[in-house]
């Protein structure tokens, strides 16, 4: 199940501006947003295909992308992930 990283980070930037992250953590955030967006796109494709064999064609792609997203985020909730990213910058 997606945690909504793209939406969270998008709202954060909209409301407070870009967080003060190092280049590495900023790239990490952008990769997270990209992967979350890919999962949202696959979900949009699969919804009208629900219950058909066609829907299963996207399962492996979804699984692969979701696994990569989990590797990058540690499966943390968006707020906890942002806290971690900010703390890593302060070390």
C-alpha cells in the first residue's frame, strides 16, 4: 500500500517551501517522489482493468518499483522519513 510520499512532499514544499536538505537527501526525496508517482500511474492503469488478466501484467512492475521505494524509504511514514532526512543532514 502506498504511503503518499509524493503528495506529502508536494504539500510540504507548497506550504513551507523546499526543506533544507543536502544534495544527497534532496536527490533521495526526488527519487522517492518519482517512484511514488510511478506506482500511482500503475494504479491508475490497473483500476479499469480490475478483475481481468490484463491487470496482472502490471503486477511485476508494481512489485519491483514498490520494493525499490521501500529500500529508499525504509518503509517509514512520510513525516518520519522527512525527520530522518533532516537528521542525516545534521550529522
